[in-house]
């Protein structure tokens, strides 16, 4: 009796193994056929991802890592980059521009959807995208550079604080918060601004496949509505997030019913503190913004 029961258990296990093995082969064949035919069969690999870039840009680590991961991931057919940012620091903006440009070089679609504002650094990052969507009322453009320096000399005098600086090199403490800026220092900083502005113009021209001389008249720092940006060829089409996502899915052959992959952005200590402070202290972000060069639309 025990021998007979054991025999049937073994037979059952073997039958289940054969069944699931055949099922696995059928699925693999369906995926292979769909991949070779470009659709029309079972395809478990096609999916798009969404990356959201929101708020002022002070660092690029998390977003750059996500874009790089999706670029190398064969299961991700394309990326929708949703930008709702007035821009930010120059170097992180340039790093993210390079990540977006890498998609074009690799031939993988990256579509940008602009939110309420995608200006200055936000626009800079979008420039090399496969296609840029913006709503008619989106604020974008702002192709310019601003240099922000905080000064506290008057406050220091009131509280009786003095600063003594020893230096080797006349311009070593240029932009010091403890004293007014000299004319020579202002001219020096202007050379930095001019060079960075030229980089902005050149990169936007490359990203948009436009001559630099067509970009230059638009690069006086002004913002454009989405409709104005479309008229000036700074974006590709008018439309919101849903339109951009539908376009990307159609481009990549992904069914509309398939939800995009989206990971929650990393929130560092500065972002956490700023989010908390903004609820209680008006203008705190402007007051605490680090000194430096910015691609930033700042009201």
C-alpha cells in the first residue's frame, strides 16, 4: 500500500514538472516571436519608466542613477522624464543633461513632459530629449545664468562681528560674504557668467539640433509660455503628462494598460528640512540657497 502511494506521488511530481516545463517553453517562444515580429504575441519585456524631477536642483545623484539604470535595462523600452523645476545649480544640471543625451546616442526614447515650470536648468536638461511636451501655460526657457552671493557685512556690524582674511592671490576671497564686492571682482565674475552662458547656448543648440545663432536671440534669460516655446522651436509639441505617456508607449510598442515603472525619489536631509521649513517660513529657500552659478528662473 505504501509502495503504491509513493509511486503515485512520484508520478504526480514528474507530471507537474513536465507541465510547467512545457508552459515555460511556450512563454519563451511567445516572447521570442513577439520580440522578432515587433508585437502581435506575448511580450513580457516591454515597459516604460517614469522619472520625476521636481523643485530646485542642487544635486543629481539619484536622478542620474535612475536614468543610467533604465538606459541599460533591456526590459525598459523608453523613459518619460517629468520635469517640474525652475532649474538650479549649473554642474548638476549639466550632469543630468549628459544622462538625457546618452539616450539619444543609444537610440532609446526619452520623452520629456514639462509641468507647471521647466525653466533654465529644467529646460537645459530637457533639450536633448527625443521629444518635449509642454502645456500651453507651462513656463519654460529662461536660458541664462545667475550668480548668487550672500552678504552679511551689515548684520555682522550690528552684532559686533568682524572678519579678518589672510590670502595669497588677489581674487582668492572674491565674493566674500563679509565685505562689498569690488569692481574688479564683478568683472571677474562676469567672465564666469559669460562663459557658462555660452555653454548653455551651445548645449541647447546641440540638443535641439538648431544653429547657435537661432538660440542666441532667445537666450536673454526670459521665460516663455509653452505656446511661445513651441512657436520658437524650443519644444516639440503641446500636451500634458497623459499625452506624453501615451506617445511614449505607442512609440515603444507598450500596451496602454501596462503601468509605467516609477520609483520614489530619494529625499536627503536638505530636502526634508527645506520641505518642513517652507511650510512655516516664507522665502526660506531663497535665503538658504548656496552661493554659486545657477541655471535658475528665480522670482
